[in-house]
C-alpha cells in the first residue's frame, strides 16, 4: 500500500506551471484571548470613551456646584454674623504696610461689635416685652371683635350676632392650622431638596468648580480669564517666601494688594502694591513662573515699574493675541498722508494696548538694534519713508548690507551707498565726515545769523556694525573702524551726536547683535531714541536701551526670536510712554518692498527732482562738466558750496580738497560761463552749465579729470 509523502521544505527547483502541484498552506488559529484581557480592553474602552468622560465631568460638576455653593453660603453667613471680614481686611492692610487703612477697618470692626452687643442686650428684655405686647394685642383684638358683634346684633335684632365676628376669627385660625398640618409633612420632605437646589444655583453662578469640570463652552484651555483671585494665587505661588507669608496672613483678602483690573488693548493691566519686605525686582526676575501661574506664555506677560513705590504693573495678554498681525501701515492705506519733520509724528505701529504708536523724529538721533533678520531694516525704513513725505528733509544713506533694501530712495536721497565691502565702508565713513563738515558750516552760519533755519539732513547708516568693525587703515594711518579717538567713523558719529542736533544734522544708525566692539558705549548713549528688537542676553539689552530702561522692565532679550519679528522695545522722549515707565513695547507695521516703492514714488512726486549721487570705482576718468550738470539735477541753480559738496560725494578721490570755488569757476569760464551771485551768494545756474556742455560738444573738447 503506497503512501503520499508531503515534503515540508520548499524545493529549490520549481516545477513547470502546468505540472506544479497545488500546495495548501494551513495557518494555525491564533491563541484564544483570555477573558480577563477582553474584559480589561472593554473596560478601558468604556472608561476612555468621550461619552463616559462627559458623564463623569457632568456628575463631578453638579456635585461640586452643590458642595462649593454650600461653602460659599456658609462663608457669607459667617461673615455676616461675625467680624471675620473686618479682621481679614485689617490683616491685609497691615501686611501691605497701609496702617491708615488698618485703623479705618479697626474702627468699623468696633462699630460692628458695639451694634451686635446692643442687639444681644435687647434680646434679654424682648421676651417679657413680647409677652406683654401679645397679651395687649390679643385683648384689643377680642374687644374690637366683640364691639363689632354688638353693632351687628343691634342692627339685626339677634343677640347671637354679638359673637359672630369672634366665632369667624376662631374658624379662620382653625383653617390655617389644618392647612399647616396638611402642608407640613410634604414641606419637610421637599425642603432639603429645595435647599440643595439653592446651594447648587449659588455654586453654578459662581462657577465654583475646577476648569476641567466645566462644560466645553465655558472651559478655557488656552488661558483662564484674569481675576483678582487668580492674580493673588499666581503671586502667592511665585516662590518669594516673604510674599507668600504676607498673602497667607491676608487670608482671602489678598486681593487688597491689587488695583482695578483694566482692559488694555488685547489684554488686561493691573497694579500690584507689594507687601513690606518684598522688592519689585524679586517679582520681575520670576516673569516666566508668574506667566505660567497665570496660564500664559512668558511673552504674554510684561512687568514694569510705575512711579508708585513698592508697586509692579502687570500687563497680561489674551491668549494668542500677540501672535495676530496688527494690519497695514497708514503710509500704505492712506495715499493722502504727508509728513512734517518739526510737528508731525511717524505712524510706527501699535503698542500692547492696541493704540497707535507714533513717534516724533524732530532733532533726535536714532539707534535701532537687534538680532539679524528680525525686522530692523524694515522698522528703520518705515520711519525714513514717512519722513521722505516732507520735501524739506534731505537724506544721505549708506546701506552696508547692499541687497536693495534702500533702492527705492534713489531719487529721494542725495547720497546712496549700497554694498558690504570695505570700500563701501570707506565711502560711508567719508559720507559721515562730509556731514560733519556740513554741520560745521551750518554752525558757522548760525553764529553769524542766529535766525537762520536749515533744512533737516538725515545721515543714515544701516548695518553700522560693519563700519565699527572695519579693519582698513587710511593713508593718514588712521583706522576707519574701531572705537578709539583715532577712528574716523567713530569720531564722525560722535561729532554729529555732540552738535548736529542744533543745526538739524541727525544721525540714524541700524546695527545688529550689539557688543562693545561693534557698538561703542559713547555712540549708543548719544542716540536720543533707542529701540531694540529681540536680543540674546540681558547685557545686550542694557547696551541697546540703557540700564534705566532695563531696570524699569524693558526686556527685548525676552522676546521670541523669529516669532516676534518687528516688535520693538523703545526708550525715547519722542514717543508717548505710560507714566512711570522707562520704555514701551511697539509692534511695528511691516511695509514690504513693493508698497515701500509706492510710498517712495509719492515722496518723489513731492520733490523737484533729486539727483542721487553714487560713488564710482576709484581711479576712473571723469567728465567734470558733465558731473556738474549731473549733481545739479533738476534744480535751476545751486550754491557753489553745495555743488562742491555733491561733487565730493560723487567721487571723493577726484573731487577732493583741491576742488575749490576758484577751480569750479575756472571750469565754467573755460567753456564761456561762470558762477554768478544770487542774493549775495555765488550760485551755479543749470542753464549756464547746459549751455556750456552744448558749446563744448560743438567744439569737440572735454574737461577730463582723474
């Protein structure tokens, strides 16, 4: 008898498809799941189901409504019958060091105790007086009823009517007794349920349950509303022993430390008077813990020091409100907007309250700093764009980043340098030195004529840290960079800071990641308006804004890098700062490149045409007469000093100190023209220069300088 052999291994040589046997693979059944495992899974699923959670939450919520409602009612009753409320207020005033308030509450407590004693003494005599009153009242009532019955009997002629009113009254009293007997039993049964319902109503009205037990529409997952009790609890749990002890002594009246909680923009603001023995810097140094105690992120809580002693001012944002954009700049939305250097204020952004933050730029040197790529150039450019709408303001700009951020100012700025190389730094330094010469010229003219008024000149250097760190040394052995008295850029800025304001020559600088090397102390302290975006450390914040502002609560180092772009902490007398504070936080409007060009075009339309001077490669041959025509631009005439200054800005090497009024006069006379006086001042007429160019072209000659 033959048997079929089934091989359990897989053959290496597979048979042809038509002859391959059918292989049936048998998969063994999975081992049975124990009953206790299945039961555990079912219980876990049921326990974690949303319906179960909602049911447990509802049961806990309504139970706690009743329990905490009873606690609230009991506390109110105890406060109403005893002097505990007054005692808590006395302890709170003493802990806060307010002895005057403590004495006032003590007087109120004495009056309350005296009134209570008087009421209790009255109770000793009230039973006898009540009995006498009841007897007299009953006798009078019976007499009245009998008299009424006699009148009725006389009227009807029936003697029995004399007791009818008295009988009716007795029957009415018996009816009331029967009603009470009927209602008393059910009332005893229903009364406790009505009392529990009243307690539940009190707890529900006060929302006296934990946040997790509240219904979904009332539960706050992103941050609880700021109430006095929440602020006091956050301060108590701050980890300051003296503060915790003082609040504990105050009892539930710890809120007496708090001023009114006011709505302030996208958040609320409250002043906290700290108890004796607690310093304001102890609270300032625990900003993160305080924010977390208030169920907020660190950047959503700001702590400042107002004028009142031993007081901190807390501003707490609504959850997520600071991550919302603030909208476009009025410069973009209002095409009719103009500027006034002397009396106007630039629309820079919004403060934390949501109010418009505007800043005056009149006779104020400016410094804007922060980490790289946080909006420094945009913040600085927004101010320059607004000021460009005042046609009287002149701009000399050096953009040492050189990627076109300031390109829209061509046709507005008289000087525009763009590039990050050492050559561009040299050109920027020479531009600052030219501004010093212009400042000295104005000072000299002001000395001769105190009533003279000059057009504002804004000397703006973006990425100024490159100028301070420039290693190049000039032919005179003086370094362009550095922070010593021999540094050309440093000394130029210092001179403008010292005297430029008096003649409206102002220095604006934008720099990043400040250190003592790339932003010397004397330079940063010479700025009237100091603003900082996010920084890495507190020491950098002190460099940017000064010790006073940081000690008063300014904290650009606590802003979030990348998330708080365009948010500036500003210390300046040109912007409205709340009383008692040394700085203000501003969320600036961002003006993108295309809208910035549109604003610049409006500024150009207000001007008569400005020929923007650009520095060319050194050593290039130049056509002097054509250069004079170029620097004149569309102006019908310019003073010879102004023409020489612009030629110097065009090419300092070629048009250096050797170019004087006499040489300029000789150049024009060579082609049949010469400068003439206008109102006693030598000027160069544009028509004369163009005529000289036409005459030269006819003769085929050119004035070339190297």
